[in-house]
C-alpha cells in the first residue's frame, strides 16, 4: 500500500507496472479500489485508468467514473485503450455517446446535468460539440462492431447528410430526377428523415419538388413550421394561377407540365442536353443482355472466353451506414454488353468462380477499365471470383495510359480544344469521342430490380465507351508508327522506356513537332456576337496559382489573365499542365522549393506575403504584362473559363420567373455592345431559356441575381462552363491596378519582392 501511495500519481506507466509486479498489488486490489476512487474524486482520471487497466478491475467502475471524464479531457485514445479491456462497457459507452447526438438539444445541453452531478475537472468544451462527438461515435461503433440499429441518432445524422448530399448533387445536374427520387425513397425511412427532406428542399425554394415529397409521404401541411406552411400555400396559389394561364394557350402542354412538377422539368433538361452534348450508346438495345440465371451465365462465359479484348465496369448502390457491395457487373465487347446481376440468387458461387478462372484470370484476354484499382478491389470484396491480383499484365487501365500519353505529349487527341480539364472518364471521352459521358445515372439505386431503362443504357455505355476510347487511342498510336502492343505492355507492367524513345524519334522526324495530325475541328454551337477582336489585346502569359493564393488568382482573372488554381493535393496533373502550356507557377514560402524540384526555376514565382493587389502589381511589372480595357472581366472568377452566354434582362426573367416582367421586351438590342472584349460571347437561344442550362449542360445559377440588379441591368453574362451569372459592375478592380492599365505603355519598373 505504501508503494502504491508513493507512485500513484506520478504518471509513469512503466513504473506503475513495475510496482504492481514487484509488490504483487493484484492480491490486494480490493483494498486499492477506495484509493482509486480517491484519484477519481481528485480528478486524476488518467492515473486511475492506468491502475484499473493493469489491475484488471475495470468492471468495478462505470462509464461516468473514468471513460466519460477521459473523453471530456480530450483523452479519447486512453478511453479507447480502457474500453479495449472493459469489453462489457463498449456497447453502453457507444449508446450513451450516441444519445448525446439527439438534435433536440446540443451536445453541451445534453451533458449539463451530468457535469453538474459529477463536477468533472479540466473539461475541454471543444469536445462537447456535434462534429467531434459524431466522429468519435462513428469510430467506436466501427471498431467494436456495434450494429447500426443500436446508434439511432448517429444513423439519423448520416442519413440527413446523405440526403443533403444527394440534393446538392441533383441541383447541380449530377443526377437524373429518377435517380434522385429512388435513392431518397430508400433513404427517408422514418418520419423525422422525411420531414428533414421536405424542409431542406423547401428551404432552397423548390416548392414543387417539396410538394411531391409531401404527397408521396402523406405529410399534412399542418406538420410543417408556420413560415414554411405560408410559403407553400402562397406557392400553390401562384402555381394554380400560372396553370390557368397556360391552359388558355395550349391544353396539351398544360397536362404534361401539371403532372411532371419541377423535378421532372429538370429531368427534361437533362434529356435534352444528353441528345446534344453527351455520348450515346451506338449498339441496339437488343445487344445489351441482362444475366440473371445460370443458363445465360454459362452462355456468356463461352462467348467471353473466345474474346481477346473485354471492357468491364461495376456499379453499386451508395449507402450511408453499411459497406458498399457491387450490384451490377458490366462486361462489354464491341458488339454486345452483358449486365451481370450480382444480387441474383440464381447465380451461385460456382458460376462466379468460373468467371474468375475463365475470364478475369485468363492471361490471353486483355481486360480494360478506367481507374481499375477501385473496381478490382470491390470485385475482390463482393464476389467469390478468387482474382489473381498479382498478375496485372492482362489488365489495362486507360487512365494510366492517358496519363502517360499526356505527360510525354506524343499525341494530339482528336477533340482536345485545350480547355478540357480533369482526369475523369468524362474528360477522356470528350477529347477522344467528341462528347462527354452523361453521369446523371451513376449515383442511383443499383440494388433496385428491375433496373430502369436509363440505368441499363448508362451501365452498358459506361463499359462500352471504354472500347471506343481504346480504339481511338490505338488508331492515334498507329498513325504515329507506334507499336500498340508495346505501349500496352509498358502500361500494364509499369515499365518505362519505349514511349520515351519513340517520342525522341517522332520529334526528329517532324522537326521538333510532337504531333502528326491536326485535331478534328468542332463546329461552334452558335455564332459569337463579338467575333472581331484585335490580336494586340491577347494576353499570352498563363499562370497556375497555389492553393494559398486564392485571392491573387481572382484578381488576375479580373484582368482577363488565364490563371488556374491548385485545388488538389496531387500536384502531378498541375505540373503536367505547367510543362505543356508553359504556365508560371505562383506559390509562396517553402512550397517554392517543392515546385523548383519539378520545374525550371524561371517558371516558378515566389510571391511575397502582401495584399493580393500588391501581388498583382508586382506580377504585371515583373513580366511586363500589358492590360487593356478589352481584357477586363473576360474570365469567370469561379472557374477561369472565357466562354460566356449573353442574356438580356427579359431572358433572365423568363428563366427565373417563367415570364418576362418587362412590357418592352425589345427595349434593349442584343447587338448593342459598348466595347469589344476578348472573351467568346454566345447568344442565349430557346433551348437555353427552356432548360435553364448552359451549352455545356451546367445549371444556370440564377439565384445570385437579386431583384434590384435585375431591374437595373440590361445585359447579363452566364459562364458556359459553370453557370455562374455576372453583369457589368458585379466586380471592381483596385484603383492602383487601374492606374497601371491606363498607363500601360509607360516604362516597366523593376519588380520588388520576388
């Protein structure tokens, strides 16, 4: 006992263990329990935890004696160590912490009574907030394999966040109406979740969609908050009035619009955009075969085993609380696509083993995919294929092949306009096939049976387009005189050398040119209204701004300077762009040394820690950049694009309110243009006004235009790439920068601070 008293609060765990072993304290642990309780009373929770763990007497103490105080003191790791021993407290602890996530009160309010009762010391109040507590519950529930139904509040939070994510994805045009609704029907399983869904949708002003869910879930208006109920009633009245007006014009259109609702209208927009902008399946629907029984499966195996080239992909239903499991496996050849129903009970393990042995592990068949690592990992986890993942020579990742070809700048892709960004399959199909892949059905309920027609078409196209892209890449390589098999072997094995050697040969043959043929010319969507721009206004200098120079990139874009932003941790793609397009890297502090290791020092500019205005002035002086009036505000501050759609006031009103509020719709002429600009300006046609989407299919963000702006401005400019709306006077340029622009022919001063 004397030894225990001497070292009990020293905080040295090895000493605790040595004293306990030397003096055999386990034999008198009953006498030590009161001493440990004294430590708890005095606030020595850390020491008490170590003593109880080593003496193996955790069962004598409750959650509120040691575990919860440790969590309050931000010692969650020690609390987890304690729970690893106190297995009987794992479930009660997780359930108690989950009870603190009940959103009727804050976490702190839930803990008020407990804090007053136990008078804990050294409480870190940052722990008593929702986000850290929910992360802790998530980690503990996963670690101790607590079933999801035992943590209802955490599940409710995850479900709400999941539905909010789906709503934003749907609003941004990333999901079709059917996909959005079927996922929400499955996720909104309780009345609380249904109410949260309706409230969230209505808060964004989409009362038509909110009304759909009110009707679907049979929620009476009286259950809604009073202010929201009033908005609903006003909207219903306004909708009836508008429907009456439409009935006077065309009764047929009235019937369609009344039954569809707002969300369906957006779905029509997506379908219209798909016909014009997105890739379509070039196979008859009869060539898409669903495999859901053993006979079809064996027939498919015989066919696939005779092929030399197969593309594959997989789909799964997004889930909140459970692990993702593959629902559909697509196997495509040039003339047919098989959709394997992975949830079918008629497909037994023996059939899947045959697929793994005869197709996936067959070294004679080249399997192509995009970002194969994720698909192979999911296949290995979900299906009993017994994949031989050590042999990867029969798997070709088109993403890796694309990356190598871009890095070496050997080829010029047929539809590469220079403005294509990203490294997704959509971007690859756009530069190879001329159209993007419509991903609006990717995030949908793939566990539903039967699948919707749109899902079947998307799944087939998602796999079949890989073969089309591979064919284009092969033709490009053959035109350059490259051995396709050599390139494929280099990509699949991870080797390097062949492409480097061939690039040097091609460069010598073409006098330094890295391409042999010119890209196919894309016809313009509409005639630009400002086609005549003098060449002397063009700014040839381009930049890539590091993530900490967010303000600087916006100021440069105001001046019409091409400036990309680094928004990802992976710097590889940005380095490739800088090399290919000869862009300057703008960075600061120690990041400068990082970039100079990958790029020439002259291509990297170390920006001083000044205001963004001073940084812009230094750059203009250093590089002797001349800015003219025709350059100002010719790039989107959000995405850097220089393609805009010109919309007149009454056209914005048509998209926003469904009708032009001004009596004189022709008061402003579209071609009345006060000065020339260096951006590409397109006209807004009827399809734009009807779909409320840009030529690139981006939803037009009309909510940014306030009513007083709409009354006072005649012209509005919609970014074709992101849908952001702007107008003359929406942004301003600092006076000191304007002075440089006004006197752009003066002698360039030496830049300071670089």
